């Protein structure tokens, strides 16, 4: 751990802050009264918990984009798949408390006149099976997709466009009722997780802490990859792919390994996100969402990992604020951010801070 | 009121003159029992005022026998619930709905009376039986029209609704009919009647005649005859039905191909601008869809400016949309993209930001709701080749328009000085500059050209889909797929790939459904790019490495 963070001041600061937040926020929420000035409302806890999940997602994008030069416009798809896996587990926990009161089938299936669970729902009533699927499904998709794409050396913009096509195709597929995943309403009305009610403050705190831990571990894992030889080769691929290939590295395998890992990370982020917001629907597959999360990374500053986290927090906080205060402005602001950051802040906010320090 | 009664006096004078005129005509051909004086015409017309549907029925029958040229219009109005009478003086009028009431025309005198409030009018009500009678009455009247198209329509209307009287009528008409199409239709109708009523001999000839027809009615009748007790008739009709089915399925394929071509045209139109900016210049312009959207909104605005000339507005919209999108495109190029050449991923992000801004701008200016763009008269309707195959004009025009735009663009790139510079810069930038080409100006113009073409695509799309802020988003991914599939930097490739994808999509739709067909096409392209990363028609030689 010491070696991992030796040259990573930003990472050190981030992890310290994260630890503080993970300890302090629950204490402030549970031990103080509502009128206490230091009280943190459960709403805020959930909101920040959501941001933590997004930050983990941003991390996964930075890993492939910042360190390997693959601009994936389909990472939202891996996020959503993880979310759906979690959603399926939560859906089966509802049992007979749904509107139709059917103990075996979720409401939307009763509505669609299905008689029994589709085969791929089997096993999702087991939490650990669902958790395996959270990692396995996005990972497998990324593995197959990556194996095809990297072996045939689809690179750069072409890769970006087909990742976008991938998430678009999934979007269309998940909108279909026939798929058996709730059509355009998605999965919602969750009641509890592992027997704890999702509405309870303590569950929300637990989810918050789980997200913080996942983000922390995710950060360390990414960091471990980045400082390893694998990470060094990845950076080399980003800068001069052909040269790395000529030296004798199996470029496609390196890419595939990191891409798949990143997709798993995104899937975990999705699984943390769903119980906190209480819904997962095909909208998460929309190409816009995937591009938006690339912007988090770009704004925070790529190739630093902690910059991605910072970007996820800043953009999502402004989104929450602006869509509430002035919804008209939000798309203008987001659009302007895209343009200004790419034009004037190629290294994001982190780059700006670093430059200041060098000048000083 | 005073004015009205004044008018009435002149009207009645006129009425008198007109009636004189008509009475003469009617005298000349009063062989049939007909109403040969104006008083009777008006009294028959008054029968329509009756509350009883039976009276109305009689009135309609009598009106038809008058052969008066006013009758058809009156009956049509009655069918469309536009026939009223004024509460005050019980005049029978046709009312056209206006903003401030109804513009009414007296049917006895054919004089426009003026706009009146709805409360002054009472609708002449019809029931379903009357509607049927009205339709056949109108058909009979149309049959004697001088216009061949109208006669054709009239005959077509009669399919499935013929009775013995109508058939007798048709047979009589056949003797005088000169137009071949109308004759064919009438003969089909008579043959269908023979199928149902004739003896075995006539039934067999009818089956033989009908086996060439493509009407769905014919198909149904033959299907019924398959179970006929007489094996000869049953076999003959089964064979005829089979022949018809074979031909129908061929036409159905042609129809699907036509749908595919029109979808392909839309794809080509949407992608062709991108083929310039992305294919030739290598700029990833994610705002391309929004440039299409701007073109569609330009069409909308121009139509708002000239609401009485819908057809003309569309013609004006083409250059206007080109200009608007081209100017916005050039601005984008000068202000943003210029700074990002050689950094494709950053270009992608920045232009995506621009697309968000443009979308929100449109949403703020025009509201987030869809705007409706009207279709001019000459684009509605369809070209009927035979009963099984009719091509709608709007799709036909889209295909022609697409080909025209493509040809124009092709000429610009291949034959003009600008096109030559564009090619030079895209092949070898520094060499082109060394030869005195102002590369950065060429960049701006090329981008403007591609953007302008996107605007033109928007004009076409405004005729097919809803014009709304999300119009562009719906087409951006498709456009990229078309360009990448066709091979970047190759205009022909874009054309062929657009048509291929369109046709493939439409042929898959019947068994896969629209959404699944689209998904399959997307998956196919993703896999295709793995196999041939440079598309169907890759650039060859040194240019490919740039």
C-alpha cells in the first residue's frame, strides 16, 4: 500500500478524505438530531452515496481512457448491466409485496402474462449469485467485445463509435418488453436488501459505507494496475501502439485485460448505484449517459485516477444543483463544459491545480 | 339582415335564370324519370330537411336521377358531415369551418352567403345506412364524370359493395367507356359478380379472367370458391389463387425493397454530410445530427413565414437550410474544431458539447415539443402501379432528392476547384499548402459544405418525421454506422452502404420487428467492422495512411 501511493499525493489526499467521510458522515447522520447544525440528512447521505458510485464508474473510464487511450463511449452499458443484475436480485426480494401480490413473479411479469420466471432470472434470489453476476455479466460482454475488437485492431475513433453502437443496441434491446427485464419502466419498487429495508436510515448508511469502501478499494486496485508492469505497457500502447507491438508485446491481450477489469468495475458501480436510487431502467444505456461520464473524467483530469473522482463529484453536484435551480441551463452548462475543457483544460481541473503549483 | 334579404332578391332572380337553363337541359334528356324543373329540384332538396331517414333516402335517390351537376357536391358534403341548413330560413348550405364560424354556400343557388356562427346552423344528420347509400350514389354519379381518374376512383370505390343494380349499371357503362384502366376495373368487378352468381361456364371463364387480377377482393372470392362442391371449379380457383399469390409475393418484395430504398435514402441523406466532414476531413462531428435538426427547423420557420405557399416554402427551405447549417458549421469549425485538429477524441467531446448546446437552444427558442411541418399537396398521395403495388409520392421524392443531392455533391467534389482543393488537402496537407492552397480556408469551406448538406437532409426529414429537439440524436449513430460501413472517405461507399442497410433493415422487419431489426443491423455492423475495419470500400494507396 505504501508503494502504491508513494508518488501519488492526490491519491493520498483523496483516500484520507474518503476515509474521513466514511466515518464522519454516518456519525453525523445517526448521532445528531435534525436541528443540530452538523446534522447530515439521510437524503444527503444517499446523494453522496450515489456520487461515490459514479466516482467508481469514472475511475473505470479513466483507467481505459487515460492510461490506455481507449475512449469508450459505451461504459454506461457495463454500469447499467451491473445495475440490472443488482436490480434483478432486489426485484425477487419483493416477493408477494408487489401490487399483484404474486410471490414468484415480479409485477411487470404478471402484467405481461408470464407464467414463470424466464430462465436467466434463476438464481438471482441468492445475493451472492447476484453479486457474481454483477461482475460476470459486464465482464463477459467486455471480454467478448474486446476480444473481437482488439484482435482485429479496431482503434481510436472507430472503437469509440462501435462502443457507442454497442450501448445503443443494448438500449433498444432493453426497451423491449420481450426481453423480460421490465421494458422501458425497468426494475423498481424495491423493498429490501439482505432482509434490511431499503427505506431505513441504517441501510442507507450501510450502502453509503459500502460505496465508500468499494471506491477506496477500486482506487487502490486501479493504482496497483497503473504502477505495475501491465500498466506501464498500457501507457506505452496509448502513446505508440505499433511500436509496442513490434517490440513483441501482445497488445490485444493487454488491452483486453484492462478493458475487462474496467467493465467489471463499472458493473460494481452500477450495483451500488441501483439500491441507492431505487430504480434501474434502459435510460442508463443511452449513449448520452456514456458520453457524459467521459466528461466527468475529462473535467476532473484524466490519467490521475483521483481527477476522475473529483470530476464525477463536481459535475454531478452541479447537475443536481442546476437541474433543480435552473433546468434550462443544465444542458447549456454541460455543453459549454465539454467545449471549454477540451479547448482550454486538456488536463482538467487537476491539471490546472498542478500548473498553479509549478508556477508558484 | 337587410343586406341579406337584398341579396336574396338578386339570388332568386338568378335562381330563376339558372333554373330556366337547367330545365332546358332536362327536357332534352328526360327519357328517364327525372325532375325536370327547378321547383322539383328544390323540393327534392328540401326533402333532406326531413327528420326521417327514409325521406332522406328517397331524396338521395331522386337527386341522383336528376343528373344535376350540383348533386354530387351536395352528397359528398352530406357524407362528410359538412351539409347544414340554416335555422332561420331552412336553406341547405355547405359549411366550411373557419376560425370564426362556418363559411356557408347556398346549394340551390351556389352562392356564397358568408361566415355565420355555428349556432345558426343545423347539421343534416346521416346514419350508417344512409352513408352506404350516399357512397354508392356518389360512385354512380362519378361514373358519368368526364374525368377518367374520377371514374377510375368511382369504380374502385365499388369493390365489395356491388349489387345487381350496380352491376347492370356498370355493364351499361362499359359499352361507352373508352379508358382502358377503367374498363379493366369494371371487367374485374363484373367477373367477381359472375363468380358469385353465374353458372358453371361463366364461373370458369371468370376464374380464368380473374387469375390476372391483383385485387384483394378477387383473392378472397377465389379462396371461398376453393371449397366449392364442383371439383373443377375448386381446382381452377385454387390454381388461380396460387398464381395470384405468387405474383402478390413478388410485388410485396418489390414494395419492401422500395421501402428499404426510401429508408436507405434517408440514411444516405443523413450520412452524406458526415461522409464529407468525417470521411474526407477526418473530423468527428457529433453535432452533425443537430445540424440536420437545424435544417428541419429552418423548414419549419420558413413555412411559418409563408403559410399560404407550402409547396413553395419547401423549395425555398432547401437553400435556406443549407445556408443556416453551413454557417453554423463554419462557426463551429472556426471557433472550436480548428484548435483540435489531430486530436480526434477531443474533437468528439467538444462537438458533442456543441450538440448539447444546440439542442437546448432549440428547446429554449421553439419549446421542447415537436413542431409540425406541413406536407405540400404534390407530396401526398401515391403512385398506383397496380392494386398490389403503390408507391407513396413522399418516399419517391425522398429517393429522387437523395440521388440529386448525392450527384450534386459528387460533382462538387470531383469537378470543381473547391473539390479539388478538398481532395488535395485531405490527401497531403503540407504538399497542398506548398502548392498554394490555403488549407485552413479549405477546411472551413469543406466543413461548411458537409454541414450544409446536413441541413438539406433536415429539410427532407422534416417531411418524414417529427421536428423536435431530439431529431438529430436519433440519426447521429445511424449516420456514423453508414459512413463507417461504407468506408471512410468514400462517397460511393456511403451511398451503397446507406441503401444496403436500409433495404436489409426493411427485409428483416417482417419477421424480426422494427426494433429487433435495428438491433441486428447494429450488431452486424459491429461485427463487420471487426472483419473489415476500413469498411466496404476502403481507401487504397498512400491516402489510406493519412
